[in-house]
C-alpha cells in the first residue's frame, strides 16, 4: 500500500500560469490576392516565423541607423539563382559588405560570362574532366594574379576584371555590382577546394596574398559591427571560421564589437555556424538566430521583408 494521498495533489488555475503560446500570437488567414506585406504580417509570432521577423527588423534598424550589415554567402546561394536579390539589397544600401568562399567567385563569373553554371560533378568525375572549363580558370586565375601584383584583394581583383571585360550577363554579377557600389567583397580561399586550383594558370602565392588581404579587410568590416547585423547564408565551415577569427582580431585590436545581431540560414543544422556565428560571438553582448530552410525560399522571404520596410 502507498502512503501517498493523491487527493492532496496541488493544482492551480491555467489563467494564472505563464504560457508560451497565446491566441494573439496565432497566424491569420490571408485573403485571396493579399499583398506580401499582408502575408508576412499574417505569420505567427511563434518560433522560426517570429525569429525571421526579428532578423528582418534588426537589418532594417541597422540600415536606418547607418550601421554595418554583412552578408556571408555560401556558393549554393549564387547557383540557386539568388544573386538578383543580393544585388538589389546592395544597390539599396542595405548590404555594406559581402563575404564569399572560393566557390562563390566561380559561380558568379560563370553566370556573368556564359549565363550557366554548376556542372554535373558525378558524370565529369568519371573521366577526370570535372572542373576543367578553360574560360573559368583562365579568367579567374589571371584576374587574381594581376590583382595581387597591383595590391588588390581577391574580391576586388575579380570584380574589376569583370567590370572591364565584355561579359554579356555581368549585371547579374555580385562582384561586379560590388565594384559599382564600392562595397567590399572579402573572399576566403582554402587551397585545393576549388576547380580553378587544378589548372596550370593557378598561382598559389598570388591567391594566398590576395585572400589574406581580403581577410584583413574583413577584420576592418567586422570592427564596425556595433549595433549591426551579420547574416550567414549557406556556408557550413569556412566563413563561420573566418568570421570568428575576424571578430576576435577586431576585439584584440581594441574595437568595441558588441550589441549586434547574427543569423545563420541553412538547409540543415550545422555545428560550426551554430557555434561560430550564432552562439559564441553574441554571448552576453548580442542576439543570434538559426533558421532552417532552403535558400531559394528563405532568402526571397527575408529579402522581400526587408524591402517592404525600407
């Protein structure tokens, strides 16, 4: 027999309890033909939908107060056809710095040059032809080598080369539009990760020199992050690592880099951006968000949410 008297269980009124979900936070039903603003406002004020709104508001606040907004982009963002949205935010003065990995410059150039990108890796790998497109390697490697000789960073080197070249689709190039808007593009390259490193035209010393210059430039941009925003779209390793080191170096050199917002968007959860973008940098001095979803859906949502509030 139990000595417990279950009739003495203590209860309370639900009306006095603190609850996480309230009817006022529910989604609203949009009418047929509703505007994007109506749709956006109809989203529930719960979990990821609420976080998306808070990220958008943080970017708008930074824009209105002339604070730093950095977009770090994995190459998948470019080959998913999202460059026009990034360029639009650059043209409107929202994005003030772009950070790319080595693959980003490849897709950006190929789209500007040929209007196509993203080869069939599995098929080409069988006969060793993967990544051996002549024009891609020749243009990019030559641009990097020439730029390094002239003291330019890697992003600027390629942006200037695209600007002066007769490329039919260069208006859709992030690098070209960055040059037009005088927006820094910081490119972090890991030797051996990109197809252009397979070609005889590749100069490791020039690439390292130009990428190192971009890292120093990125540190300068991160040093201005007070009350600003950093968004990472789709880089699972390289850019989160670079951001963490740039933030540390900026603080080491005496810059006050606190009270900022970070957001990571990716298709699945990754440890490194969760730690190096969302959690560690903002600990005790900011706010970080992690949104899971496909880039080709989430970036248009975020972009339009920003545009509606400009």
